[in-house]
């Protein structure tokens, strides 16, 4: 039986950031991931400067490996079938990355012992420790396995019907020279178009030679139809190549306020999508994933080998202090649908509202201070 102090299930941004932070404090973690890295992850691949700072991301080192890092200096927004509003800035306000490269880079940088192609199949509590896959003994387990995290499942989380998910479809592909000439989407200006019922939005995001197109809704009915109609509309505006590939991949995740998942259990912390942390308005999940990972690592470092419930409780307290208590309903949920659509259409067309509220507040969280780890 292999012994380890900390077992992290999932090597995405949450798991790798937690291992990286622990390693800097002299604690070796073991990471299990069911996939072999580099691996694809369905995602638009947009990260905010806060993430870059919080994980001490070395842009020059990243670029030296020939990886894609697209500076973003603004956004084009609007309603699907509505008019476009451009919000531009004088310096990069975000970056576009490819998850295939970004996640592998972070995992390697973490310097943890990584077992990939190693899905967690069983997790059993024995006395004061955990036994994973009948092969690894760990004093504490971090569930970082994304939306379908088996650690969350083992805590009794009912995945599926019991949760209000964001259902999303996305495609990312390298454009041929002819497609690049045909595509009017600009690399530094991702485009975000909201559904008329405001239950989600679609995007087109050019990153270097790659194009990423997708749509997510907090409602999983007729998603494929929404996606097909969105792509047709983008084609009519020449925002995507006419002959773009058609096979989209699908994935789900949870917005913070609507996630009924625990953060802490006996000998376990859930972080990232496993805990359901994405920002409610934008669906950005990478920043909450790395922030929760940093809080989890800090909690384990302070626990100094004693992972009793009292010593793990500070993780939950830090999360609530940072993200607030989860609130299942907001005041807009009480507005009639028609009124909501009317107000939405009016506000989406306003350059002031778009820049100050939609972009600065909801998407860039410019008032949320960078976490000083
Ligand atoms: C279509 C779409 C677009 C998105 N776009 C953005 C965006 O542009 N910007 C942004 O910030 N967020 C975006 N998000 C959200 C973002 O992708 C997630 O919030 C983020 O990936 C969470 O990171 P994580 O490490 O918690 O989980 P993940 O990145 O999902 O990593 C989980 C890891 O766990 C592993 N795993 C799963 N099951 C097991 C198992 N049984 N055993 C072992 N390992 C396992 C997986 O292989 C994976 O490597 C998007 C999400 C979707 C669906």
C-alpha cells in the first residue's frame, strides 16, 4: 500500500494549484487523474489577470514553450440577433489559453507525484485515514475531479437531476489559412452574445490560429438547437468560417449560488468545479478553482498534520468570506419573464452598462481584489 499525506483527485487547475502551493510549503501531494496529460478540457479558455497573478504564472516561460497566449484588450457583446457593443481597453484585461496546453503546464509545474490514466474508483474511510483504489493510503483527500468528481459523489452528492447545471457545448479547432481569411472575429476581442431569455450566452473566441465557439445555458433543454441556431447566425455574419467543423463537445458545471455541494467533510475538502464554484454571471470557473485551491492548501498547511474537522473548518470560513454565502435566488428571479427580457434587451444595448457592469463587474470582477497568497 502506498502512503501519502495528501491525495488530490483531479489534475485540472484546481488540483494542480493546490499541489503547487503545498509543495512550496514542503508538503508532497499525490495527484490521481483519470486522463493522460496533455488532455483536452471543454472550455473557452479565457483567464483573467487575477489568475495569472494568483498562481504566479510566468508568461514568458509559458510562451517560450510555443504555447498559445492571446492577449485580450476588449470584448464585443450583445444579444443574439441584436446589435454589437464594443468595449475596448488600452492594455490586456484577459488572456486566451488552450486548456490542452495550460492544464498540462500547470500540472508539470506543480512538481507533485502524478498518477495519470488512474481514475479514482473506490474511496474508503478506515480509522483516521482514507484508502483509495485499495492501493493508496492518505491522511486527507482533496476532491478536485471537476463537475463529476468521484470524491463529491462519495460524500453523497446527487449528480444529475438534483442540481441546476450549466449545460454547455464547445468546439476548438485550428483554422486553415483560408478559414483565417474568411473569419471576421478579431483575436484580441472575444465576442459574447446573450440568449434572449438571459439563461446563458454564446461566444466566439479567436486565439492565435485557433477558433473557439460555444454556448452555455443554465437550462439543459434543447441545448443542441440553441447551439445550431447560434452557429448559423455567426455564419451569416462571417464571424466563423462557413466550413467550420460541426462536432461540438458537451460538458456541465455549476454556478456558485446554485450548487448544493459541501465544501468540507471528514478528512475531505472539495475545490474547483467539484465544489460548484463558477461565478454566477460569467460562468468563469478557473479563478474560483485556483482561489479555492489556495485556500485549501493554506488550511492543510496550518493544520500541520492534524486533519480533524476543527482544523479543516477554516477552509469553509475562507470561502464564505471570499465568495459570500450561497444564495439560491436573486431578485431578478422574481421578475416576470417578459419584463426581464425587455430590461435585458435595453441594458445589453447600452455601452455604459455593458462596460461598467457586464464587463468590468460581472466578467472581469475588477472590484474583487487579487488574492494575496
Ligand atoms: C463550455 C465551457 C466553457 C468554459 N469556459 C471557461 C472560461 O473561458 N474561463 C473560465 O474561467 N472557466 C470556464 N469554464 C469553467 C472551467 O472550465 C472550470 O470551472 C474549470 O475547468 C474548473 O477546474 P477544475 O480543476 O475544478 O476541474 P477540471 O478542469 O474539470 O479538472 C478536473 C480533473 O479531474 C479529472 N477527473 C475526473 N474524474 C476523475 C476520476 N474519477 N479520477 C481521477 N481524476 C478524475 C479530470 O480528468 C480532470 O483532469 C468553462 C466551462 C465549460 C463547460
